[in-house]
C-alpha cells in the first residue's frame, strides 16, 4: 500500500477533518504540530503496517535514514495505491482490541515491534526482508525504466544491456549488473494469472 503525505502540520488539516478528529490529533501530537521532520508533503511512502484501535487508523512508515517504522495518524495521508501485499495478513490482538494488517511476525510476536525499535538483529533482518519483498511486489508507475523482453522469461536492462532470466512475478526488477530498479515487463496481475479463478 502506498500513501501520499497531504499535510505535514496539523493546522493544514483543520478544515478537512471533523472537530472531533482535530481535537484528538491535538491531544495525540501534544506540543508537536507536525508529524515528522522526515515526511514531506507530496511525497509517496510505502506503508509497512496498518493499525486500527477503537476506530483510529495509523500507518507505520519507515524512512531511508531510519530502518525502524514509526506510527503516523492516517489523516496526514491519502491512499494512492490500495493494494495490500501478499505478505500481509489481518490479525487481531485480543488484549488491546487492536487490528493489524502486516506480516505475521509483527502481528503474532508480542515483542516484535519493541525489539525492532531496540534494533535487535533478528527483527531488523525480518523487517528488511519483508520491506524489500513488498517494495518489489508491484510495478511502480513513477519508475521511468522498464526491462525489455528478449525471449521467454529473459529480460534485458535498457541501461547496461545486461540480460537475465526472471523466475518470479515481481512488479519491479533490479538489474544484477548496474542495480537499476525497473518495472518488470513480464509482470502479470493475479487476475491475469488466473489466481482467483
């Protein structure tokens, strides 16, 4: 799932949300009027986890400068790609009444997120693995490069002319030679693959 930051300050939201939501955000953010110095209005972000508690929705987003995702109120974003990753499931945390949409380790291991915040090696590795899988899962219309189909499952990088065989249905490929990200010309949606038929 991808979102676009539509406001980086609570005052920008005052006219577009209910007075109740505005008061709640004021209490939640306290003295801070913004959500983060690292989130920029107009930028797109990958959502690593969706949390719903008592009807309040938060998105967990990680930045390039910090591998650990932070929670942000959904009101600061608009959804630009609503597809949920195949690596995510919906899990209910019974003690807190919390609903999580994320990968299983985060949802089922009670200490996963706190260990991730503490930068424990196991949790960091699990998170980085899922983040990479989710990043490459769907094509990105913002990418200007697309691999070229050669034959069967073979593609060629238009930047360096490296050719390689593609064995999965990732939306984005990374050239093994020049490391350029490019959309996979062989990508097929689940409907095109007849997954649901």
